[in-house]
């Protein structure tokens, strides 16, 4: 086969796809929309499956009453599913009109250029930019003029602790520094219970710890397009994180094989005093476990390892900015309707009811303020306000993977009860070059 | 019948019992674990407990409402069944040509069929999606989201293998058979349907079963090419394994229950097709 | 009248494959995917990068190594199962079906189950009396072999069983007349007849393992531990996590070529494609 033929074939195909993209008939949100169906893609919720289906119907009915158009929901099962779906839709120029994306995917979505950048009038159509909690807008775009993501749900990370175990050890409140947490964990480790439950084999947890510690130390892993994975602070962070199991012995040795789920299970069994890096959705599992009623949430430490106070330049971030952003596809033939749907989803009323059904925090300022007064939620709401966003670069996915890879490749050593300094340095060097190469490609 | 059984015996009784016991242990060990897990709580499974911490048989009731497993099963049977029938039939046609007619490039075609087995699914995902999207625009019809989309995609992967299986089986049939029929004045079509097809049941069943399994187990393509109404059971099943970000456990108990439920139709299907495999044997014995 | 089959086969396979090959020559990433035909044509650069700067060679080694081991391991188990279920006995139908179950379970269910079994404090260590890691480090390679073997052997069994069933009964009769013992009969009369279907099963099993994505992905997660960094997971990560589509497709093409070479040699050796070996 010669190249020109393939090229011609490809061009013919492109013609087909662009026709889809161009054949748009921009419907205004008002006017006759009967018969129009918007498609929205979002994550499946298998903890509340029936509630989610009911919510889909409710949203569609309400939207129909207001605009005449109905909404069809499609769901994805995992982050990988989500990415596959986005990519195929982007390349084919057809698919859902509206997507609910995890916040850390927003830079990737932005990089494809396939989603609507929100101008002033677009923000107005969703009820105004000012209706959202300022912190939740932190990862909507590279800057305020180029935002694609509209905050929809907030899921900040916190730490669960076993109140009984802490009381028994005479600890009155969780530490606010990572070193303090380690010392408390040592005190709490005895008779088959451990101070911390950590999912070392999780595909996402490890980088969140390293990101938090380095951000707090004032040397974030990525700054101004430069990676700093080989900085001394990054190494200290890894040593602290891996050291909990290897040298401090405050984590169950079996945790080298744990994902987040197994860490939650161990905490739920009452076999660990602290469970860092969970969101409010862990409540569902924990309330069914042995520790139901015996645990509480607190914000994670904000003072980096090796320090007793926040270093200058350090950011006291309690969590990555986490949750869902909504984006509207450029190929959508019904942009105004899509924005009207987003407006409906982010209203104070919808957001409050969404929280009550699914336990995910509102991004709507008025709804969030109303919730802040609930003491059970205090820590989570506090963490929402003190979250910091991960760097807005299309290369972030690769940086994240490089950070996690260091932990994955350290696990054999970890299992043997050591953190090999030379090997760690080598892995960090590799991670640094991978991350920097990805950042250099970013446009 | 009994006597020919005796003659056809392959293994002494005790040895056969030993082999089967070992094999069943290997197979059933992990399956028993799945069965236990399917009546355990999600926490117990996540913890890796061997024995259930209670008997949560309601997992088997819940799976029908957690996702649309029922509709998924129907879709899977429709899609996988169609793939099985179409690919077995098309494979029979192609294989007949490849076996009985000498033409230039025949060996190359045969080798290519096997080489095609080495194409990874991830390689074709984007191209397939783009093709369907453009074809849909050109023809003014919807393709993505319909069962046709997955059907055609699975044929891509099923046909080379099915054709190979049929080539292997048709080769076993003596050419004199269809030559005799042709001499009697039968058309090639008649030879194929009246002489060849009845003699190649085992091959047809095997290639059909494989094509069926391919459609039954695929998640990669089905998750992108289907919509909520046409989703297959495998995609529905995957949803059980999803965990809510940053916390809540996957519904492990229900996942195991649903997986076992999904295995039942395939096992049943095989039980049914046994008869045809045996029928193939008897037909073969007649000649 | 035989044309439709050929045309359909060519169409559903050839066109997507041609597109994929074209993509492997483009600098296609997340920044250019939306206008993918406009992506810069960079010739063989992706191939150069794949071989020089990625773990491709290592991954191919792992993939081919473990696939070969699994394939060889499947052979005796599958044959034993086919032979043992050939004789009539009560409950044979059920046993035959049960033996297929590992093969019909979706890969990610198999993966999730074995992942739990192989946990450091899981059932595997308890039963084997071992301790420590199975899903990372040197032993992870063997964990992968074990799980793929468990899930994959019924393929050999199925094809061998179908082959056995299409055997002529006169074969048995001839052997019986000779007064051959069961082993001699099996070794010299029955097994040689199964060469065709079994060789095919081995080829398919090998290729299936080389291309197996879901199982290692679920079992070990991404990023992969170094010892089980198999090819499909590497290409998947490159495509769906790092968004280097061109590079990823180039890797897949390289692997396709590298697998095709030993495959061609094997096909020549067993003469599977010409069918000329038996007379």
C-alpha cells in the first residue's frame, strides 16, 4: 500500500468527520427544543446505583420542563474508560455533549482543544463565574481567560482516624505535621494494630502524598514548566512515605500489596488508627464496618517531613483540588442548551440535593456555605477550602505516572524492609527526565 | 454402542479419575473462592478473608438493580450469538475456497490469517471508531451505539481465527467426497451445504464457540461502541469493579456474584452444543 | 459466490489496520488528536523512539518469554483434559463444561480474583507456605504465568477435544486389534492425529498471551512493576495515559513484526499452513 493512498483514504475520512463537526445548527436555549436530546457522560456510582438512575430521570425531567429538550446519561466505569471515551469522541468529532471529568483530567481535556473555552457570556449562561467557590475554580483552565472546566462536585481528601485507638493511646488530636503523625503512629502501633493504613500498590494514592509533601515544602514537583522530581525535598518526601513501612514499621507489612480499597478495609477492621488520603465517599464503607461510629475525619498534616513549621514558600495544602469539572464539547450542536444544563446542575438547589444524595460537596458557593455549619463535615469542608490545584499542564498525566512509578519499583525493597538510597536516587533521576520530557512537549 | 465404547476407551479408569480430580481441583479452587466471595461483604473481600463474615446471599438479588445486568445479558447473547453464526458461516465459505481451490497467494492468505491474530485490540480501537463515525455521516445513519457496530468489530477479530479452524477441519475431509458430488452434477453451493457443512460440525461449533466467547468477553470495544441500551454484560460487569474515587470500596461481593451468573449462559451453551459435537462424531463415523 | 466472505474479511480487517499503520507515522498526541489527519508526518521517528528510548525491547522480552512458558504449560494440561473427558462416564457433560469455566470468565474478573489470592497476606502464601510479594518483584513474573495458565489451558483442551471427537472410530478398532496398551495407543495412534488442532491451539494461545492486556493490567496495575512490564500494557499506557498515540501504535507494529518472525518459522516447521505433512 502506498502512502498517498492511505493519505487519501484518511482525508476522505476526515471530510466525513469534519462534516459532522460543521453541520451544526446552533439552537438557542429558548425556542422549540422538543425532540432534542443532549448526552452527558459521567462516572457510574455503584454505591448508590438506584439513586443515580433516579437522579438522571429527575435531571432530564426538570430540563425538559424548562427547555423542552431531554437529557440522556451515559456512564463510564473507571478513569481508563473515561479517557478512552474522551479520546475516541474527540478524534471522531461526535459523542456526548457534556462531560463530567475528574479535576486532574481537565488539563488533558484542555490540551486536546476539543472543549469550549468559556467566554464571559458563556459563564453568564451557566449562572455566572461568581456563583462558584473560588477554590474550586483553581483547575478550570491555565488562566482565567482560557477556562474549560465548570466545577460540579468537590471531593477533597482528608484523613480518617479511629477515635477509640487515639484515646487509648492518650492522643488528644491528630498531628498537624507529617513527622508528628509518624510519632503518633509509632505510639499507636502495638498488638497487631498499626498506626497508619496506606495503599502502597494503589495507582493514584502515592503521587498525591508526594505532591502534598513537596508542595508544603515549597518545592512543588512542577513549577513554571520545570520538573523538580530530583530535588532533595522530593527525596525526603519519598523517604518519609516509604519509611512508614520500611523503617518506622507503623504500617502493616502486607500494605505493600494494598490498593486504597484494602487500606480502607484494614481501617474498617479497626486494625489501623489513621487512614490518610480518603474522601467523604469512604463514609459509606466505613459506616458498614466495625469502626462505625468510632471514627472521625481530620485534615491531613500540612507541615512537610523534616520540618516543625511551614517553610517559607511552602503552601499549607490539605489536599489536591479534587472533584469533578463539567466540560462542553466543541462539536456539540447544542452548545447553549448544554450550558443551560450546566446552569441547572450547578444551582444552589441542585447542588444541595446532589450532596444529600451522593455525599459529594457542592461547588456552588451558597450551597457550600450552608453546609459548612455541619460539625460532622467540618474537616471535609475545611479541606475543600484549603485544597491546592495540581499544575495545569497537558503533561501532568505523565508526571503523575512517573511519581507513582517510583513507588511501584521500590516495592520489592519495601517488602524487604528497606529503602535503598542509591536505587531511590536512580529512580528519581529517571522520573525527572520522563516528567521533563512530557512538560517540554506541552503546548 | 457399548462395545465400541470399550474399544474407544483412551485411559484406564483409575488414571482417568486421577487426572479429572486434579484438573477439577485446579479449576474449582479459585472458583470456590469466587463463590465464597460472592456471598461475602465487600469489606471482607477487600481484606482477603477466605471465609465469608456472614452469608450475604442478597448480593445475587442486588446485582440486578446495581446495573442493568439483565439487559446486558440479552445484548450479549444477541451480539455474541450473531458473531458466532456469521463468522462460522463466512469462515466455512472462505475455508472451502482456501482448501479446495489452488490459486496464487493461497499460502500467503493462510499465513496472514494467523498473523492477524497478533494485532492488539488497543491498536484498532481508534481507527474503528473513526471509520464508523465517518461511515455514519456519509450514509446518514447511526452506527456507533448500535449492536451492528460491535458485531462488525468482533467479526474483525473472530473471522481470521474461525477461518483457520475451518481450514484445519475441511482439510481432513477427503476431496473425493465433494468430487463425487460434483460429478453427480451438484453445484458448488450444494456441495458445500449438503456435503461439506454436515461433515464439519465440530469445526463449525468450535469456531462458533470461539467467536461467541470473543463477543462475550470483550470490554474494550464494547465500552466505547455501545450506549446504555446496547451495552453488553461484560461492560455492565466491569461497573461492579469500579470504586468511587478516594474511598468507597468496589462492590466486590456483587462483582463475584455477577461474574458467576454471567458464566452460566456460556456453560449452558456448551452443554447444549455437546450434542452437536457428538453428532459430528457420528456423522464422521458413518463414512 | 465465495466472494462475500473474502471481501468482508478484507474490509473489516484491512481498512482499520491500514489506518493504524498510517497513524504510526504521525506525530500524534493529545495536542494534535482532534485534527489528527493534520498531525505532522514524521516518517519512522516513532519507530526510532520506540526502540531507542522506551522499554519496548524489555517488554517484548517479557511478553514473549511468559507467553512461551504459558503455551508450553497449557499443552499437557489441555491434552490430559481432552483425553480424560473423551471416554463416556456419568456426568461427563458437566465436567466438560466446568473445565471450560476459567476460559469463559472475563479477564478482569479472573484478574480481580487472583489479585486478592496473591496478596501478601492472601490465600496463595497461606496455601504454599510462602510469604512476601507475588504481585511485584521477581515472583510477579511467575504469578503472571500461573494466572494465564489457569485461564488459558482450556483453549488447548477445547480444540484437542473437538479433534478427538472427529477421529474415525476405525482408528480405535485398529489399535485394539493390535492389542496396544493405552499409552502406546495414545502416543502412537491418537496424539499424532491431533497435531493439526493442537498446533493451532498453541499458536492461538501464544498470540493470545502476547496480546493479553486486561489480565496483567488488573493483576498488577499501572505503572507496571518492571518484571511484568508486558507489551500491551506498555502500548496502552503510551496511548491512553501518556497520549502518545503515534508512538504507541508504532510499538504495536514493532511487536507485530517481531512476533510474526518466530511465528512464520513455527508455521513452516509444523507445516500447519500447507497441510502437506500428512499423506
